[in-house]
């Protein structure tokens, strides 16, 4: 009887220990949970051109989404990466994303020069024209726009997997699908730009006066002043 009771207690103790280990494992997994932008994505959007019809397919849903080129409209460029598909024509930009609904259109303005280059990450796209800074947010499936001032100069445009950054002589803009668009921080007078680096989730802007860090998961800029010697 004593032996049976001892074995029962031993088995109960092992069960409790296993439960504690499982609980601890769950807590560790939760603590290490990744932001959506931490996960590298294979291409899950594809674009096919069939005459005047442009079709998008994605691995997340069924069927296709399409738009038709207008009379005289021509495709000048297109690209897919991760959840994002972008088409540039002679009249407009078209964007589509996985689970993002239909194609979203952004027409060029009057006397606006179409962009020469569009940078595409797996969750964002970014470009500039002579009049606007233009970003595509894959989470909302929308184009986002900021005007460029008449005497404002764009210095740098960079894109990571889920982060974009544009630096002008007046403002630094961070683009984040997690935070819902462009987040801006002002540049200082006579502040020169040293370097810009962009990773999947973060951008760092080094200037002659400060270090500016943009965190895409939170959409926050932090600023560190350089020491004065």
C-alpha cells in the first residue's frame, strides 16, 4: 500500500512538472512573438498581363482582381514582392496587396512628372515625383501621399521589407504599414545628411547634428543629439 501511494505521488509530481514546463514554454514563445514585419515573406502576389487587362492573383485567396488599361495607356513598369504588387503606367500607379481587396489607383497630377523609379519591399512601396512623396501600404491596401514643397529637395529614398524612409532638406518621413502610414520628424536648419540605413523594421538617419531612428512596428521616431566637442 505504501509503495502504491508513493508511486501515485511520484506520477502526480511528474505531471505537475510537465505542466510547469509547458506553461513556461508558452510564456517564452509569447515573449518572443514576432511582429508581422519580422517574418520574411515569399512572393504571395502575382501579376499577369492579358492584352489590356492586368490581373493579380494571391496565395491567400481565390480568384483574381483585375483592371483594364485605358485607350492609349501603356504599362511602363511592374513588380511584385511579398504581399505587394505595383504597376506603373503612363497615366497612373496601381497597387494591390494580398487580402487587400481590389486594385487601388493613384493618378498623376496635372504637370506632374511620373516617377523614374519605384522601390518595392515585401509590405511597402515608395517613390517620389517632382511634386509628391508616394507610399503604398499593403495592410490598408492604400496609396499614401505627402506633398513636396516648391523649394523642398528630396535627398534620400530607401525601402526595407516593411519600412520606408524619405529624407528631404526639411523633413524625415518614415513609412510603416503597422503604424498606418507616414510619420514625420523635422530636420534642423543647416543639418547635413551623413547616411541612411533601412532594415526590415527600422531606419536610421545619421546627420551632422543628430541620430534619428524610426521604428516601423510602433511608428515612432527617436532622436539623439550628437555631443558638441
